[in-house]
């Protein structure tokens, strides 16, 4: 599943990646609040969202560096 997600992320623009990053950050914060209040149903959801956020940040960083190399 992560390969399919990576392909989808690589097709996004930096603006779209930033939007997805913000969405995931909000989800992670919400899940952390649920975990601290002991209302989190599936503990794996938090880890999954953190990994998704890391993937987005990795692709965003690679996209930016690829763009800056082309400008040199």
C-alpha cells in the first residue's frame, strides 16, 4: 500500500503536499489527544498517520531539492 501512496504523493505539487502535511498534522494531534485521554480505539492509527506524515515530508523535500537543482 505504501508504494501506491508514494506514487500518488510524487504526482502532487508542493502546494498539495503542504496541504496534505497540514491535514496529517491535525490528525496526529487529534489522535494524540485521544490517546492521552484513553479514547483511542486503534493505537496503530497514530503510528500509521505519523508514517504517512513522514512520507509526505520526504517527498516534499525531494521535490524541493529536485526543483532547486534544476535552477542551478
